[in-house]
C-alpha cells in the first residue's frame, strides 16, 4: 500500500513539475512577444491570460507614466476605447430584461432630438452598426475637432441632432459607427434615471467584483493607478495624450486586465441579470441585415474564427491607447491586452499569445496576413483649372449640419480649405466641378450657392457660401 501511494505521489510530483515547466516556458514566450515594449523609456502593455475563468498569467511591460517613472502592472488602469462597447450593450440588455425597453424600439422613443428620417431606426440597429447614422468622431473631425478639444455629452447630442441625412437605409448595410453606442448610453441614462457610469457601476462592475472599472464621463475625475496615454512623435520618442472629451458608451471605460478577467469569467459562469445564460446568448447573437445576410458583429462583440476555432473578441483604439480582448469559448481560453500607446500591438499580441497557449489545438495553420485592401474605384483624374476658376470658388462656406465654416483660398493650382485649428486641406480639381483630396479622401462638389462635401462614408454634407475672398 505504501509502495502504491509512493508511486502515485511521485507521478503527481512529476506531473506538477511538467506543468510548472510548461508555464515557465509559456511565460518566456509571452515575454518574447512583448519584448519590444519591456522598456523604461516608453509606454507599453498589460497582459492577462485566463483558462477556465482563472488567471494563469498577468504581467506588465513598459511604463504607465513616463513623466513620473511609473511602470505598468497588472492592476494598472487603462482607457480601453471601443473595447468598452460590450458593456454598453449589456446595459441595454439588462434594461430589456427588466421590461423597461426593447432592442426593437424606435430610437426616437428615447431620443426625440434626432431628426425623423422617415425610416425606423431601432436600438438593435444602433448596437449592430446598421443604423446608417453618421459616425460621431468623423463628423466632429470634419467640424475641426482634433481629439484634444473638449466635447461635452450635450454637445455631441446637438451635433447628431443636426445631421439631416443617413448614410444608408437602416438595416441595409453594416458600417461601424460610434454614434450608435453613444446614443445607447444616453438611452440607458434616460430609462434608468442614473448616469451611465453609475448604472454600469451598480449593475455590472460591482456585482462582478470589477472594482477598478469606471466610465470616464468627467475629465476632471481622479483614477488611481491610471496609465497615461502616449502617442508616437514624428521625430521619434513619445508624447503624452490626455483626452478632454466626456463622451461615453462608444468607449472611455477605465479598467484593468484583472477586472477584464472577471468579465471573461462571467462568460463561462454567468451571473449578471435575472437570466444570465439568456443575457449572454442575446449578447453574442450576430446581427442580420434586411436581406438576411448574417453579420460577424453581435452586440459590442465580433463573432468570427481564428485558425479554424470560433472566437469572440473586440478591439479598441484612440490616439493614446490600443486594446484587444480575444476569447475562445470552446477552449475556455481568453487573453486581454491593454496598451497605453496609439497604434500599439494589442491585436497582434493577443493572437500570438493564443498561438502559444493553444498550440496543437488549431485545425488550421498560422494566419497569413491579408494584404491591405485597396479601393475598388481609383481616385479621379486630376485636371488643371484656370486661376480665374479657382478665384471664383474662394470664400467662406457654412454648414448647418456641422455648425462650422470652411474658408477656401487659392494655393497654386489647388484650393485649400481651413476649418478650426486643423491642418489645411488641399484639394485638386477633377472632373466637372469636383475637387478632391487624395490624402484625406474628401470631395467637394460645387453647384448652386455652395458645395456638397463627401468623406469616406459620410456623404451629402451641404455648405452654403457666406462671403467671397
């Protein structure tokens, strides 16, 4: 009997030693993935890896604050940008569960300030990015905003209320729009009677023990252990980025990788809401277009595959932060990467870490990087306008939808547009009365009393001339 027990004990010891050795090896491999960010003279990332809802690795690389010389730790707080969207979505689902709203309600039932577009836009359209409502940061950028200007929530709502046109018929297309999630947060506040930050605190973060998570709805707020955002400078090195906007819902959650591990655990062992399993099922239900086409986007989550395995994930990116969460539901595995630098390695690092921990479980080989998609339509051919033609177009033009004026002047053989403190926009003549900026993909089409501006997926912004130069 003693011999059998001794043999069993010896086997258990060997197994534990093998597991420990494997953990050390994986940790060293993760260190290699983030080695370029393990420095004392630059920002970096916090990393968390969970298996079966339990943290198996948590580490910090680089500096949380270069000015104060503070290193990143697992309890460092980051602005997670659009990774926040899933918490906005679950807030709506909690209110739906309480019978206070429905995702199939018309948005104007709660936000009457929005124009009546003659088409019904539902809360589900907002959550699936199929509403057709113009993207708020894109609209603000066209109005001269530069990510540093203060943008109170009320002002954001006023801007959206001025938009007279949709990008497309609601439900007919998918187009990522932060406006939908900002409006969802407004709806949560109006239906619940609480500030959005308070509602999420009381109904999500505290129940799950996410005690270092809070929405950044007041730019004066103090948040201990916060990582300062950084941007890469053109000449090398890093600069500080401190956001001044107060828009929440589409982003702006401050949290840690440790709290995100608790959030991941709720996907495996759900406890939010009256019917936790149904809540998660609703959250991960992919959107469907009017023609029946199924989307990869659900409610604040992207449902897709990586190397043949089903995944649930989302990323976030603003000038000073870069984040990514990647879950493998069938393997009960998850990793979250939070970085305090714009254009950071979060997405690439999350996949590399999954490769390490799920080695041998992928039915497909390593991911082959896809070439960057090029526009199907080449830019219009440039023409040489007469100086007299350009001078006739110079002047000041006002947009009621943007609430700003563009000043156009002649520079060489082009028009130069100036709005706010943004760098000048140089536009060259193309066919007809159109002027185009290849660098910014902006088109001005002149006619009547002004011009119509088109940019990316924002079309039909009308400007009227108010003075000549």
